[in-house]
C-alpha cells in the first residue's frame, strides 16, 4: 500500500493513468497541473505534476513549474481530504485551504481528461495510506 505523495504512490498513479483509455475530448491547450503540498511528511516529495496533452496524460514527480501551468497549493491535511474525496476543490478554495494560480481556462477542453484521471486514481485511493501525524481525519 503506497503512502500518499511518496515516490511509490506517484509511480502507482502514473501506472494507473497509463492504463486508461482516453476519452474523445475537446480541443485545449496542453498544460501541466501541479499539486504542491506545503508541509507533507518527510519523503513525500512536496507534490507532483500531471501533464495533459493530445498525447495523453502523464504523471511526474515534483518538477519545475512553468508560467503557463496551473498550480494548486495546499497543506498536507487538505491534500489528503481532497484525495479521499472528503473535501471538494471548490470547498477548499472557498475556505482558503487551496490556492490556485495559473490559467484556469486551460482546463475547459480537458474536463473529460480530468474525469479520466480521477477515474484512474479511484482504485489507488482505496489502497493509499496516509501519514497520520499530518492527517486531519485522525
């Protein structure tokens, strides 16, 4: 069972995404969505990126953030709640627990791909463990 945001978890997410048959989607500008976690446990890597393009979805550990990328920044507890589905991104934004930077219009045509990413991660969520010293649900 991989620990959330660990290199093993990111590799498992990449494998899950690689097995997805991509849906037909609208035209969109290729972009990378970075989830940056400000206070994750040691070895969590601080986050990951997901690149969306016509070639598909690719998951990368960490990585530099470009000026045209979307960046979601949050603390570990909020990232856990988002991953578990206990908190929606909208709720996190409204409560100030999730900061979003970058061109949100990039996601408009990529919504079907975002759903495919969420579907691919579903089984991984069930097998994910979390650092309870950073977990608000403990």
